[in-house]
C-alpha cells in the first residue's frame, strides 16, 4: 500500500490528515475483512487528494464531480460503475471524518451517483463443475481445493467469506447444513446450503479445523 505521505496536504496539516486516512483504512479493513477493498480505497483516496492538493475540509463538490467523471491512468472515460465506486469511496471517507468530528459536512451529499445496470450473474453449468472437480488431485491440497469449490458452488458466497470459514462454522440438522459466515461490512450471518451433497465439503476434508 502506498504510504499516505504522498498525499498533497498542506504541511501543517500533514500529520493530522495522515492519521485520519490510516484510521479510516484500518476501520474499513476490520469491517469488510477485505484487504483488496482497503487497497482500492487507498489508491482512490491518494489519487484524488494528490490531484486536488487540498485538505478534506477544503474540498468542494465540484472537484469531486470532476475527478469522479474524469479519465484515469488508462486514458479512457470511466464507466458508471467506476464513477459510482469513486463517489462511494470519498463519501465513506467523509462520513468517517464527520463521525470523528474532523469535518462538518460531506460534499458528496450534493452529488447524484449514476445509475448502474447490473448484468446477469454468470456461473458454471453442472457439467463444467463436474469437469473442474475431475481434474483436482486426491491429495491434501486437492481435497482442500475441492472443499473450497464445492462451498462456493453450493452457497454462492463471496470468495473472502468462504476462505474465512472453518469446520466449526458448519452444523447439521437432519439433512440440512447450516453455516456461519462474515459478510460484507463484517456483518455475521447464518444460512442453510441449497439442495445437493450437503456434507460434501466436510467429506472432502478441505475445511480447516478451528484452533
């Protein structure tokens, strides 16, 4: 992760804003559990503040609008998804600063986010899943990979949510498997698996045992 001192804040405010940025990223990582999200937010925040050359309390809605809709390093016009992600990142940071009594307002509140049409989900067919499982070796790493793939297929959960699961997160009632997970934003949840080989991930031996 790029060091926050690359931000173009006024020298007298550098330490204060640097602390606020790192505190925000730490909270974001603990709530989301996703290092990828934190790295993405860090890149966007440093790109924005590096461009405007202002401290957060001096930023205007117009400057955020221009940056969110502007071209990135690729030189291409951003998609509606990218524009929305940029606005969401800055808005989340400003809400954090408001909670910390560092700024009074969120300039992103004056902006409207673009409408995003969600494309239909893409998945593997039953035959593709069978072919994928067929090439996994019957070794300890292979059994682990088989358990991960089956859990992803049967639950539809995010990759990070599955990787955080342990065998202690599973319970069985009759022929139904219930599993605990930590979702987006760090929110815990309990779900039952869909129809299928309920105990397949456990039989595969790939889910790690809780310490």
